[in-house]
C-alpha cells in the first residue's frame, strides 16, 4: 500500500527529544520559546504562540479577539470540523459561505452578502495547502471593520503574491498534526503582528495567568511541551525540502493526469505557492466512491477531504445551524485525495498513475 500520508521523522528529531527528556525540562520551557521565535521569523511576523494542537490555536485566537455569544464568524463549510467547532467553543456562531468550484476555498464574491451587525470576523481556510484569495477578503474586512483569522492548518510555507501565509490576517493558526507538512507529533501555533493579541493568547493559554499564580481571566491549559517543540525545531528546518518534494510530486501527477479521462487535477491560483498538503482530484459523473474503492483495492491510499460539508454534520443539524452552499456540497461528492507526500519515490508515482489509468479505463471508457 502506498499511504495517503507519511510523517518523516529522522534520527535528528529523535536525538533532540532525547536531549529534552534528559534535561528534566519537559513541559513548556526554553524549547517552546525558541520554536516560537524561529516560527515567527519564518512566517515574517512579530509573534508566535505555540499551543497543544491546531484546534486549541484556533480556539485561543478567537478568544483573544473577544468573541462571545451572539457574535458571528464567516467561514467555509468545506473544511475539517475544527474550523467551525472552535467558533462554537467561544459561544459565537459560524456562518457558512460557499466555495470557489476550482480552488475549493471560500469564495470572496459571496462573503459580503453574509455580513450583518453580528459579524465580527472572517475565517478563511487555506485548504489543501493552497492560499485562499486574500486580497478581496482583506478589502471586505477593512470595509466592514472585521477581524481576519487565517486557518492555515494545511498551508505551512505557502505564499500568496509573495507573502507568507500566516502573515496576512490579524491572526493565523497552524496545525502540527503528524500528517501535516511539518509536525511536532501534535501541536499548533498562532502567528500575529499584534502585541495585544499575542499577549491575550499567552495569558489564555496558561490558565489565565498574567504572571505566576496571578489569574486575571478564565484560561486553559493549551500549552505545547518542550518535547513537541524539539521535534518542531528540526522539522521547521526540513519544511522547505518537504514542500519542494510535495510540489515536484504534484507536478508529476498533474502532467500525467491531464491525459486521463474522468478526473481533473487541482487548479492553482495565479501568483500563489501551493504546498500540497493534499493532492485532491475531482472524479466525474458521480463515480468518486467506486473510483476510491478501486484505488484502495490496488494499493493506492486515498482520502476524502471532506465527505460532508460542516453544516451537514449531525452536530450542526441538531444545533439548527444551516447552510446553503451547493458548490461545497457538490465538491463533497466528487473530491478524492491521492498520495503526494515527500516520502514518495519515482516508482510510487508511476504506480499511482498506472492505477489511475486502469481505473479510468474501467469507469470512463
């Protein structure tokens, strides 16, 4: 089986973890501080606040903005559930806007119609590693005095018009889950240029402490460990190489998929660097599921990201949170992710293309 994802952990990560374990300083400490400094420098922002997961990063970011019950956050319905769940954690309500049919990212042309007096923020997702179209989103946010929180969980190292993802909004949040472009085993990070927002996130991250044993607000234990940060420091140095391999693998797949009937390769916006957290094809004529089964049976790992829109999930139906996003609903029926990770060899790529060709002949000839 060629897996859909494969974390790449070298002896160097293991050695750094062992050093932390031997140091006796295992919880949040100097390694976390160093990881925050280096990640902020990489993204090109003033501050980075490391957290226990990408989900807790989003939660802290929204809390730092002062969101509360009755507020609304505009976001995409076509993402992992954590995107919208973190809005619910604050007591606010996610409002879903449909996606662009080519990029699968939120469609800026549809955002303005969803804005009302309760709207406080826009949360675009840089899905699959491709930046959302941020210039029109930033213009809308400026015109309506709204915050922007980038969900950059899948976009480490991606660029939009030459600017690093994570530096385009008021705050941005990354995930370091094992399948992401870089990992800390589990973890997340917030990036921002705002001293005030960074300070609020740091206080909320650690039980609401402004200083040791001085609790000024209701906070949480969302801290990253030095063990995770030690892994992250090594992975950050490897990130550009990982992304280069992902992009090269994607280029190989795209070149060959162009000649295969029944499937469409990913569309890439002009002037962006897509870092291919996922390589997601569209399967025509409602045949995605049989296509997926065929690939799985023939040794090609696959994933469906995502089989339902968020508002179609039972939780959101039970809460009465609705959406009308026909483009996203159609995408949920058609998309299929295939391996693109940097662990692939040439033989793997050739095998993936060969199985895709046979599947196309079986279902589209």
